C-alpha cells in the first residue's frame, strides 16, 4: 500500500461530494492514518458521519481564518499522532454575490475574504505542519483550478485567489524543500461539488470541457483521488512546486 504507516491531515471536507473526502478515503485505503477538520456544526455532522467508514480518524474543529485554531489543531495532531507525513489543503470560499456579474465590481471585503480563506490559509497551515514533517520529510498538497491561470466566466474573485494559491505553492516549495518537504498543487477539471454549485452556468462549463478537452470527457472524483495519492506518496518524491492538471487535457488547448 502506497501510504502504509503514513499519517496525514485533510482540511476542507464538506460532504460526500468533496474532493477532500474522496482523497481522504483513498488515503485510508492505501494504509494512511488521518486527522480530519471541520468548521461549524453543520459540517461537523457531515464529517463525523463520513468518518464512520474510515479507521477511527482524529476529528478536530478548525476555522482557517484563526491562527489559534490552526495552532491548536497541530498541537493535537502532535500529541495524538506523533507527527505528520502529509497535509491536504482543500479549502476555498468566496461570497456568492462576488461570483455573479463582473469581476470589476468585486468588493474590497469580498476580495479579502476570498484571499484569506482560499490562499493565505495554505501558508498558515504549512507553517504549523512543517515542524511535524521535518523528521522524515513530507508532502503538502493544495487543490487548485484552471480559473487561477485563465479567465473562467463567473469564477471572478475565486480565480484571483487561486492564482495566489498557485504562487504560494511555489514559494512554499522553495522554502520547505531544504527540510525535505514537498509542496504541490492538483488542478482538477470541473466536478460537481458544493463549491462548484455556487458558480453560475456550471453545467455549461462541464459541457464545454467535454466537447473540447483532448479526451472528450469530463473527469471524475476517483481520477482526482488517484492523482492526489501519487503526489502524497513516495512515488512523487522528486516532485515539488508543480501543478498537476487532471482535466482530460483541457488546459493545453487554445482554440
């Protein structure tokens, strides 16, 4: 098993459609021991219900906009798990009204919220995760999207936040590489999740990709989870600072 004996933490599970969830489930199938986080009572209920199918994961509350909560999470992980081999950042948020209309009308507050939750939180998590990985090296994985590289209709402020996330991956990879810690991003094609439900015209995005991607189809959650497994495992031990696209090749296309 690719993650046998490995310990990891996953941020960003919301429900059974979450990419974070399918990655967590795949990691456990490959032998990993996990910690899972949640924000709020509604999400906690979902996470605990899903966790019943895993091997007794550590479940902790965490609002990624609060440093003290992030610090507490990693203190708990250190005490109860002894260390970490990988961390998955699948956290993103933008106000729904910021995803409708033109980007030029983005509010200052909406912009800052999207950046704090969707981009800066990776740096905050990496800061506390790194000391728990230094003994044997580790892997930090962020979930991103093509909207951070190209303009996607109605992605707006989230696209700008993903661009910041993508660059954060590279700077963190440079900082943490000397400690044996790798930092990569996985850019999945459009998949129906709680987050994508907030994007106007999402069904048209799915149709467009299906018609124009080299493989002439959309991707599924299992394909994303398998790619994540590669980046979290020793199979990618020579890879850092990269963005791996799992989108049927759509990102290579021009016209």
